[in-house]
């Protein structure tokens, strides 16, 4: 390259390490770039992006004091501070697959692992800037949402032989525009044509988006099963299969798909939110807790950090503790819930709703076997306030039910139903609200009393009632080994059949599998072994 030719593209380097900055500066100087800005932390970078229109951003992952590189990149994209015509190269010494997959979901122009050689960096910089320069007129139209003009310009560029190396990118952008315009019939024809040329991952994704929008779910399902085997389409396939399984009310399968996706790329908060919703539907309180905890962890310092995340973690901690028989685990979860409530109250301005905090305090008291204090705290709250948050309203309805204020709980659930009918909330949340209302209506007692009430019925020889009570307890706490053991014992010792033989055999097997895969208390283990020995032939 002629050293006399100076490049005037505006470049921002975001890296806190002076050695790395020097290395990048040297590489750029070798390419004759002279308009270079530097930032050593996220906030400085954001301020610079608000004041300048950069052509290229080189963003490192490890940044001090607050946002990391991933959170900065996410904010630049979501707020529009990074225009489509601005390239972004993400660099990181951390190549943990979970981080890499999370970053790649944000679609940087290049991902470069440290350490790297200058020649590799130079090639990537040149490649990104060249692509952005060629497509700048298209990107500027897209930033203005002038989609028809952008399509016409793309079609013109696709007729220019000198741009043949950019054809795959031009075609991908065209597909993106068709999806943005919601022209799904044209889009489906286009993506099918692209797949006849080459099995582009983006064309497979576009085709499925169109099929789903046109309600051709069976065809979409067949495509998605094939896409699971391809690394570049697997995350998309898992997310779509989650939605399809949910629509068919296959909640366990839906949760397994979204859990797999969350393990691959855990920093996607929308995915973690869906995992939380599905785990609640499946009464999987441990997964619900972990999803809520991960949302708090990955949102910290980001634009998504808000008091509701800490309230959700407190709720999940309480729900998990109520389903657990491990006293040490209950103490840890109690501590986590208290810490989350304190954070929601003190760290945010404005702080979390006082009523929401009071309801959760009441649920904590109930968890600590202080039912009368919890009941008194709830009785002080207004019963006819407007619903502003479905999560807050649901929490209050659950708390009222737990302390025995069942009529007030039913009335609030009825108001929640009316609110949902008018507002049409997100489908997974709506389904969970409906399920909670139905289950609470069937329970005369709160979750903690369910098993104790069933034990009382069993001890008094009320076999059928005890069986129904244990079944309900197991329905809402399906991973509680103590409840499984009580149900298993009831089925084995009853003097008469409590359900049809095929159902009984299935229940016995399910209970025994959970029992043998769980850590029982000493008394429970002794009881299980005695029952197993006594009824061995019956089990066989």
C-alpha cells in the first residue's frame, strides 16, 4: 500500500489495556488510518458514539467499571448508536463457547480471538470496511426504513459483475428486507430459490420464518429438525421449536429446547425469560430459580438491569424454598430472597413498588412459618387497587392463598383473568396465570400444608382422599421426593385400588424413579427400604 495514501475512515478502539491499544494503533497506522479515537471503558465509548458517526468500531470484551464488551455491543445495537453502515469487530481473550455463541448472536462483522497477528487484523479490517463502503447507500436507506428504495438499489447492484464477491451478502440483505416488510409469500419464494443455489444458513432461517408466519407449521417443523444438526442454525431452530412445542401444549419438550439453547448462549435475556416462564408452567422451581438468577447476573450493569429482575429472583427463591425439604437449602434461598428484595428497594430510583415488596415480605414470613404475621401484613394492603403489573398481582394472589385468605385470593385471580382478557399478555405468562388460578382453586391449603394435610388423611384411613391430596401435592411439586414417597406408600398400602391398574403402575414407577434419584432424609430412606422389601413382589 502506498504510504502516502491516507485513509480518513473514522475508527473507534475500545480496550482498557494500553498494550492492546498500542498494538491496534500500530496495525491501523500500517494501513494508513489516521482518524482514530480511543476509549478504555464502556461509558466513554457510548459518549463518543453519541457525538460521532464511526465507520468501524473495534470492541474488546474485558472492560473495567461496569459494562463489559458484550453489554456495550448489545447497547450500541439496540439503541441505534451503531448504524448499519458502521462495522464492528469484536475481540476477546475469553473464548469460552458460551460467550462466543452469545456474541455471535449479536452478529458482529468479525470475531477475533486474542492474541492475534497484525496481518490477520489488517485483513479483517479491510474486509469489513470494503463491505460497508460498497453497501453504504443501501444501509443508509435501511436506517431511514426506506425498504422499497433499498430493494431497488440491491437489485441494481446484483446486476453488476464487479460486485460478484458481495452477491451472497447482497442476497442476505434482500432477504432481511422482505422479512422486515412482512412480505412472507415473496420471501418464501426467494429463500427457496436461494437454497437451490447454495444451502445458506440465513436462507434456511428466512424460509422457516416465512413458513411460521404463513402458519405452515408442519413444514417448518420438518425444516427445524434438520437445522438442529447445523451449528449456524441450531440456536434459531431450538428457539423456534420451543415456540412450536408450547403452542401444542408440550411444555416439557418446550422447556428442554429452550434450556439447551440457554446453555449454548446464556446471555440472551429474552431466552432466559422464556426458560423462566416454561419452568414455572412445569413446576420446575429449581430451573425457574436458576433462570431468574442468571437474568440478574447477565443484566447487571446493562441497559436491562431493573428492579423487576430482583423481584423475580426473590419470587423464584421463595417458590423453590417452598418446594424443598432441605433445611439448609431453604436457609440459603431465604437469604437470597431477602438480599434481592433489599437490592430492589435500595439500588433503583424510583425503587420497586412498596406493595410488591410488602407482598414478598409476607411470602417470606410464610416461608419462615410465621403465617399469622404474613396474614396481618397482607390484610393491611388495599384489595381494589388497579393492576399495573401482572407479576405483582399474581404474587399477591398466591400470597393471599398461602395464608388462608382464599376468598380474597379468588377475587384477585378473577380480576387478573379480566385484565388478561383485555390486555392479552405474552402467551407463556398468560398460560401460567391460568394454570395458577386453576391449581389454587383446587387447593384448600397453601403449598406447605398440602403434604401435611394428605398425611393426616392417610393416617386416619381416608385412602381415596389421601391419594387425591398427595396427587395434587405432587402435581405442584413434582420434584419433591418426600411427596413422591408418600404417594408411593399410599398406593402400595391401600387395601383397595385407588386408580386404574395401568395408571397405578405408571405412578409407582415414576415415584420410585424420583425417590431413587434423590437424596432422602434418614427417616425417609429407612421407610423406603422397609416398604420396598415388604412389597417387593407387588412391585415386580
